[in-house]
């Protein structure tokens, strides 16, 4: 009989060639999750084959269909569909409620391409190191809430998402839905650059308000890069909200920081510059030194300052909805308090 070395249980289970791995684990009193009852619907019985994959049976049609939907690699198998003819070492992958939540989110959304070209924008407020020391707390809350709301609106208007705020720094992603919206690489990049320019306009408008309170203006520093990143869902219940990991995300952050050296507000990488150079007004350029991958060796990347786009070929996605939404909000707000206004005076 074949032996299954089950991790993290640190147990060896004997398995008949006619039994699935799931059946063998359950017979060995290992409570392996299988929400759908072993019918290849839920994938909660997924296992990682660490050794002996050559001793595993080929995927069934049902397993192939689910693996295709979730883009599971060849060494991730469904225990309910897999049989073994020799010794294998496996790791059970769904062992608690948190794992089940992650699987549920994946099934609801389908696989997000985990290695996908996207546009990444990193923005940081400069001159805010002692913002909380010189301003009243109420003003800080109001100002920063207004800032976050404006940035969310601008990025959303151009089809992006902001999965990450950290203090005065934010990260926005554009192009994760290219396949669904028939979006080209150029469209993704143009929208990211347009969003960056509109974010700078929003800061200018916010600074008018700050001047009325006698506060110093805020300066926004933006870096944008287009490259391949690993996309990781942030919330299992909202698998379309992702954060990018890898060199592309790190380089976008390094480009943003280079604004200090160049004396600029919005810098883009050469990958973006090559595609928009005929549509953008480019001012200064500079060099970013960046270590790529695990190697400690760094190399130079050229960056370019964008001050304007020549035409509005990349229009806002939600432009037509803006006025209607604002009117509805005002009307709703008035309705909320209208009853108290109409109360007769006693």
C-alpha cells in the first residue's frame, strides 16, 4: 500500500490505490475539509503535493475544470479527485475558517491573474511630517478625510482602485480588469497618468481651503510605473480588491521618492514614457537607482516628469454620472432634515 505523509499533521496514512486521498485521510481520522462532499465543486479539499507527484493519478475532468477556473498550478490537487499509486508527501491547504473564507472568495470571483501587467501609482503628501502637531485634531480629521475622499474619487473615475493607504501615502492600481473591459495597455497607462494629474489639481483645490485656515499648503508627490506584478486579494470577501507585490510595486515607490531629487511632482517610468511621449508634455528627467529582485546589485532607471496631457483621449469613465450623483446626495441630505425644519414654532 502507498503511504501518504500528511502535513502539517506529521502523520503517515496508508492508502489503497482505489481510494481517493480524501477517503484515505478521513479513514485515518484526519478531519480534512471537504465542504461540497467530495464532488469537486468547492476546492476546499485542495492539497499541495510536496513530493511524489509522479505517483498521483491524472486530474479528472471535474478537477481540470475547477483548476482552470482558479488557475491552480499542477502541484495543487483536489484530494477528492486524486488517487496515489506510490508514496507521496502532501500539505493540507484548508485547515481553518480563515482558509475557507479565502477559498470562498476565490470561487466567487474566479482567479485573478496572479502575474499581470498593471499600472501602479504611488502618491505621498510632502511637508506633512508634523501635520498633527501644528493643526487642531478636528481640522486634521476634516482635511485628511477630504483628501482621502478626493483621491478615491479621482482614481475611481479613471477605473483604478486604491487598496492601500498608509498614513499620508497611498497606492493605486489600474488595469486589473483589462480583459473584461477590452482595455489596451495604452488606455491603462493614459488613465493612470490622467489620474495623477487630476490628483495634483485636487491638492491645489484643497490648499485653497488650507490657506483660509492659515495652514501651510500640502504638496503631493506621485510616481507611476507599468509592469508585471503579483496580485494578492486584500479581503477574502472582496477578492477584486487586490494589492500588487514585487519589483513593479517597489519601483513605483522609488519613482515617487525621486521627485525630491528631480524637483518634480509627477514622475513616470520609461515603460510609460515610451507609450505616451507623443501625447504628454515632458519637462525634466532623472535617474532612479533601484535593486531588482533578490540580487543586492542595483541598476539605473530613467524617469520623466509629466506636466500635462495634450488631449483628453483618455476621458473619465464616470464623468457623465458626476452631476447626477451630486444632485442626488444634496436632495437626500435635504430630505433627511426637512421634517425638523418644518416643525411649527411653539
